[in-house]
C-alpha cells in the first residue's frame, strides 16, 4: 500500500496515524516533493474510478491563477487536467491510499475504515 501524504495536512496526518495504529505496511510518498507523473495519475484515477477534476483542490490559490474554474470538465480537456495536476501537485486532493487494485481519497474516517476493511 502507498499513501500520497502531505505532512502539513490534518486529514493526511490522521490517515497516516490510522495506518500506523492498524499495523498496516505502507510506503509514504510525499507527493509535493515527488510529484506523480501523468501516467501515475492516470493509473490512480483508474483505481479511484474518478476523473482528474474530481480530485482537484479547486480552492487552492494556484487553481485560481490557472483558471481551473473555467477549464471544461470533459474528455476533450482530460489530458490538460492531468498535466496541470502533474505540474502543480498541490492541487491533488489528499491523502490518497493506493493498493494493487484500488485506491481511495481518505478524507473521512469512514472512507479510510472501508478501504482498510
């Protein structure tokens, strides 16, 4: 299992703590320091069953600078969304937990508990 973690984020720290308390083995990826590639984002989105705009932090200042509110959320613009997330990882929602076949944005205790099963 891997966690895309931002140590400055309360929800991300809570997910990491829950993993530790459950004795779950995982790799921590500080995705702001080691941003995912477009290919990695595509793979994770497939495991999440989501689109890039669904895991984008649209209230971040950089999102406003990039005009994401006006970028269409459709198949024609999907690659642009992926590229922006790869270039600006601060836009990626966190934490994301990833295993071999699935992933979850673990922002709530319920989503984390269900994922850990």
